[in-house]
C-alpha cells in the first residue's frame, strides 16, 4: 500500500467522520430543494402564476420523470394535472 493509498484512505475516513452524522440532514435538505424546484417548474401547470414560465417550460421534459415521486411526497394520491397521468 503506497503513500497515496494511505492518504486517500485517511481522507475518506475524515470525510466519513465529519459528514457521516449529517448525511440524513443533507439528504433531506437536497430533497426539499428538489421539491421546491419541481414546484417552480410545474407551477404554471398547477395554476400558480410564474413569471419565469418561459424559462421553466424548457425543463418540463426533464422533471416529468420525477413527477410521480414528487406528487406522492407532497401528499397527493394521484396526479393533480389532467395531462400528466403517471398513476
């Protein structure tokens, strides 16, 4: 085992030591940011005025894949949109 391997292992250990206890917090914060982003992109379709709808319209094909998981996390049993039937 070379010095680079030892330094990498030491660095990985330090990262795990410092970031490990907060991993769940980081995951939850990331999910909340993703949910807010999804709401902003889908706001026009949900009936909420969005001044940036011209720019978010381009992102719709990307967020369609995650739409089902998002509306389930938001507590909606079925899709709130008539033109997106994912359930």
